[in-house]
């Protein structure tokens, strides 16, 4: 299931994917961009450097 919410006067988008697996496994999530991307050391945050604005993507929760 996927949910989308605009917050902070439409400056922030929260995209939420919920996945239920029958057994333990791995999930890959992709986004396509021509922007240069910098990933944090912990792998939970990525900065997309755009021509006019940057975008930050953050993983908000851990896997149970």
C-alpha cells in the first residue's frame, strides 16, 4: 500500500510504502533521477542536488 501526504505548506511530501511479506526477505526501493545524489554514512538519508532546489529523502523507520 502507498500513501502520500503534503505537509509544511506544501513544501514537504511524505511518501509511505507499507509492505507485508509472508516470510523474511529483502526489499529494494528505487527512484530515478538525473541529479547528483549524496547518501549519508548510515544509508538512511539521500540528498538529490538539483539545478534550482535540492531534495532530501529520509528513511523514517527501521525494519522490524
